[in-house]
């Protein structure tokens, strides 16, 4: 889904794309000197600079994006890119089909953000975190949630937040969604299933579920998988068995989510809980 002009023109470089997710693709890149010549693509491009200084010409003006900053490029806008210093630069980026943004905004006009560089603190944590895990495949739930986050971020950055109408929260419908995920957390649910049980579109589900239950449907499912993991580990299951039984792709996938939720790796958690238990038994 990306223009060949994204490929580097000269200098040491690296460009790696994550899995294509039907109109959505993440990537990481590092360049020195001139990275790519002037070009345009038909997607939004939202990236964060992780090292160095990125210099680019966009809408007839020169811009610089530093670590801790985010750049936002609109579809079909001519731009180039190069390193502003000899140290080169690196970034993570999301390319997203504007049709997906408009669908998430229910047909409203595509947001236009006047300044292409903004502070990364304005970018929601779920977007930043997902960019850093650019090579992790999307499932149907996480793809929908990421698109909603991008659409809402663009609308807010464009100053259009007040345009969206406030809707009453659908607690009974979304409680059914929560209960279905709780009952079968190892299943990879399709958004069409959630739409059917809730009787509302996927974009509303993604927004309202977070408002009602404090987290996204995908994250809620992951936490219920981790409940299974902890229960199995407490019963003496091996890490590989616990990962498989809880529905994770592999042990490393489970470990990353476990540490993100509890601050410990599973192995360290086992050692810690056993030491506490032994201390109580010795009293």
C-alpha cells in the first residue's frame, strides 16, 4: 500500500514493514543523508521520530521532527525526507487508508491537521505503543481499535473534536460483549460477531467499551487470558503449556503481555509468589 518512493535514495538505511492489515500498515525506518526524494502517497502517514532529526519539505515549507515529536502527513501531499545531521534519523510510522478513517468517523469530512509536527504527548499511548511493536500482526479487534484511535487523534489534532455528537452509553449491549469475551477469552473474536451481539457498529463498540470498562475489547481479552495463565502457573504448569492453554501465539508473546500487565515476567512472578507463600508457611 506504500509508494516505491518511500525506498531510500542513498546512504545507509533500513526499512522494515510490518504485516499488511487491509489498509493499515506499520513500519520502522532508519536513514542517513537523503532518505527519499519528493513523492506522495494515498494514505495518511503518522510517525514518531525515535532518534536523530528528520528534515522534510511539506506543503512548500521546511520542517524538522525530533525525538519526542510526531509527524502527520496527509494523503496526496508532496513531501521528501532526509537527515538533518550526520547522525541520521530513525522513526516508526503508520500508513492508513483514508477510507478507514472516514468510516471510523461515520462519513464526516477527513480531518486536516495544519501543523505536520506535534508533540508526542498528544498521541494516545495505545498508538505509540503499537508503533513500537510495528511487526506484531493485527487481529480484527486490535485493528479496529487502532483505526478508531487514529481517527479520533486526527480529529482532535485538527480541532474538530466538538463536531462529534455525544451518544448515550449502551451498557446492556456492551455488557453482553464483555460477558462473551470473559466466557471464551482464548477465542479470537471477529468484529462482526461483536457487532451482531451488541447491535451496533464496530467503531461505536471500540469507543464505548473503553468508556464503560476502562479498557479496549482487545486489551480486556488479553487480561482474561492472563487470568488463565496465572491460574495455570499456580497449579504448576510450565510456561509453554500456560501460553498455549491461554491462547497466546507462543511463550514470548505471553511473557511480553504478562510483564506489561503485572511488572514481572511469568518466571519471576512464580519465584516471587512462591517465596511469599513459603514465608507464610514457615511462620
